[in-house]
C-alpha cells in the first residue's frame, strides 16, 4: 500500500513538473514542414514553425519568443503586450508601421482587428508582419529573411502565417 501511495505521489509531482516545461510544445504529427508549436500561455497566442528553427531565450516577462535558423538567416519574432491607452489603437499601430516602412512595403492589408505588412527593406531582407488586437491586448509576429533566398523560405512563411492564432486562452489574455 505504501508503494502505491509513493507511486501516486511521484506521478502527481511528475505531472506538475511536466506542466511547467518551457515552450515550444512537442512536434505534432502530419504537419509537413511545420512540426513545432509555440504557445504563449501568458497572452494566449500560438504559432507553428519548421523543426529546423532554434528557439531563442525565453524572456522573463513571458511576452514572446524568437525562432531562427542556426545561422540566423531566417528569423520569426513573436510577442504580445497590453495596449496602454486609447491612443494606442489598431489605427495608431498601422499608421506608425506604414510611416516607418513606407518605401519598402510591397503589400499591406488591414481588417477590423488586424493588419499585415510585408516588403523588402533597403538591405535586401524580406519582412512579413501580422499584428492583431482584441480587448486590451495585441499579439504579433514578424518574419525576416534574405530576399535572395525567397524561393527557399516563402513556403515556410506561407505555412507559418496560416498557423498563427492570435487569441486563445491565456493567463493575462484580455486583461484591461
């Protein structure tokens, strides 16, 4: 009987420790090139990325994470944060991005709660950014890679973009 209690206690501790493992989550089957997932438990967003990418250091504030090829040629940055006040609306973020990137933008589209901006910067790097807002939160990701390698990386970008889910359950999700 004592062995049964000890095993039960050990199983409970192992389950608690397993729940505290850092992201990314283990690979999911049948995802093609995208076989790793990152779920931000604080702000409640998720994104999938190729297994070839290496996770950067997990920040102490839990706002996001970066993933890159070993040579840092292809990088995905994810993050979320609280919208501080009414002056920081989706339109404010949109206008700021458009102004900062004006000559390098090749595509832009804005919806009611999101926008996408992409292009090629003056150094020849492609960028793709998706920004979403809901309640008092925003979640975003940016992808950067050399334009000269777009045939290699564009399929990755397409799949990553489709995998992004900005607002699922999170510890600080929609805190105002």
